[in-house]
C-alpha cells in the first residue's frame, strides 16, 4: 500500500515589518500536530485536506505531519523556525518508509539566520527520504523560487491567480502529477527563468489575465506538465527575491528551458502594463471627490498597510489625510488596534469617548489620531470569507467620528485580530452596510478584489507610506546582489543554473 507523508510550513516574511514572527503568531494562525488535522478550514489547510481525501480514495495510507502557518509579519525567530522544522522532520522520520511526500509551503518564509527556510526544509526532507522518493510541494505565487527548492523537489506547483482563488485546483494538480510520477507514467524535469523584476501583478485584468490563460494553454501541449509564474515577494530581503517562471515537462529539459524563456521574456515585455496604477493619497482623494455619489462605494485599497504582506494594519496616513481634507462618508475596516477595541467593549454601545486610534507599531504606522468617537456597534467574534474558508476578525468595534450624519461621518472599525480586508463582510459583521458609505477603505493589496469589485463603482490602489511600500525601487534590500527592475532599467535576465549554489 502506498504511504504518503504530508505536512505544512509557511509564512510570508516581510523583512521590513516591525512585527517578529514567534511561536504565538503560528498558534494564532494554524498550528496543528500530526494526526490532528481533521476537517480544518482555512486557506492553508485546503491542500492538506484535499490530498488526504484523494489519497484515501486511492487506498493509500496518509501520515500527517505538523501543519504550521503564520500570518505575514517579520522574520520567523530562530528558535521558532528550528522547533517547527525539526518537528516536521521528526514526524517524517517516524513515518519512514514512505513512498511519497507532499508539502504545503508558502515559499517566502525567511527565518533569522536562514533566508530560504522552506528550501532548507525541502533539502532536509530529501536527505531523509533519499533520491528515489518523489517530493511534491504547492507554493504561493509570492514565493521565492530558489535553486534549493527546485533542486530538492521532483514537482513544484504554484498558484496562478492573484487573488488566490485557485489554491484547491493547484493542490489537485500537484497531487495528480505526484500520482502519475509514482505510477511511472511521467518523469518530471523543471526549468526556471529569472525575469529580474520586482512587482505586484494582479491577475484580474489584462495583460496578466492573458498571461495566466497562456500558461494554462501551454499545459495542454504535448510533454508539458505544469507552467507557473512565481511573482516573488518584493518585501523579502533574500538573495533570490524576484519574479521567475517555472516550467515542468515530462523528461524534456530542452522543452522546459525553451518555454520558460519564452514566457519569461513575455513577462518582461509586459512589465510596465502588469503593475497596477498606484495613486498617491492625494491623487486618490482627488479622484474620489471627482465622482458624484451614485449608490456604489469607491474602494480605496491602502496597499502599504496590508497585514497580508506583513504590515501592521494600524497605519493612519490615509485616514489622517481624509480627515485633514474633510472628506466624509468614508468607512474603514478593519484597523488593528487591540487597545481601542478593548476600551470600546468596556464602554459599551452608545458611549462617547475621546480615543487615541492607530499608529501604535512604529514609524511605518503613522501618527496615532486623537478623535472624539461614538461606539456604534460591537461584535465579539467577527469573521469574513476568503478562498472558500472563513478568516477570523476577532473582536470588532464600530467607532463613528465627526457627527451623526452619514455624509460627514468617518466610520472606523477597530479590531484585535490582525488581518487584511478580504471581503465586504468585514464591514457588514461590524454593523456597517458597505453600500451606504461614499468610500470604503480596505487594508489590502489585491485579495480584497474578488469580494469588493462587484459592488465598487471604482477601485483605487493607494500607495501610502508603510511597511508594504509599493515603491519597489526604494525597498531597502541588503541581501540582494543582482540587478532588478525597476531599480535597474535593463537588468540581466535568463535561465537559472539549477546546479549552482542556492544562495
């Protein structure tokens, strides 16, 4: 009987975030011991559950190792990284012999002392199981596609969509390829092309939507098993940061290299068009004021303060400017402020409070704002949908500043669980109808889009200061030794030598 070992380790490390990622961050997100996975929900649990269901349907034995995922923040601490990595390896050691390994990884995890933590895990797994046991992994498209990851695995499959609406599909894809590899039907080989780019590339509009369609079409060609674009995670200070193409073929290394090069050059040629138009705070407010209200809100995406890329979620730069320019009819949800949330719960609905809001984590969070507010509503346990699962919002308090009239008020939802604005329900569950305000402020870069775009009059991507700054040329990398666009106008690009050093 085939024995399959599965485990999960991942986070998206923002090297410029003021928040260290210790064990408690994993405990708050997902930390489940081997054999206790159950039917757990959550985006990072989806692949593990699907692999288990499909393997058991084939009569395989599934041995589950540790499943650990942390919300994006700064480096994972050295002790936490070692503990989680070693627990997975101990789980695997006890499970041996196994016929195959599937790992659910993010791919952008950086630990103190290890710039490629998940690549290190893959290498250690390979050392344990030996060269003959196939290893597959699913990666977030914001991964760092390092040599070490590719060299240590037989199969890597990366999400194609941003927002990540295809996690389950990609889980099914890597499982199917692993099954075929075990059956001797295919012999996967991989090629990687380095586009030498830093950027954020939503796939909801052209030309990225067309590039995704092209990748899917290529997979239908003879000998092609999988085609992926690793967007990279620009806020990770690691040597192999950046955008890379991955092509997996059935034993044809030349075909993989040729397709990876062609697709990589297409990405490079489209570099200016695939990055969304970011507006300054004042440009976004000017555009908002140009639009006469028509019953649909304008969505202002506060991209630099997105907890989903490791920012605190308590930045006030955009909120402060809205106040300074006397723009009313605006609602923001959520703003991470456990202190303000606790005070609102203690005071109760209807209370009038002088409150200091936001700006608590450091310079990237902006100034704390002193406001007179009314507590409009409280929710002790808020949730919002994302990726076919529910994401917790924690305790939520709807605070209203600047009067009782909707058109002049600014509504601020504070909460005590750091999370981005995935869906308009982050307003609804706090008591705010998202169709009533003139504008909604979402602390998110792109994951908000699937939920918010259908109700939005217009979506504006705002480039404010913050730990998730969209000024790619100014990101303060120290570990990157190669030239990258847009820092350099025409950097060297090409196939990655997968036999070379990892970093």
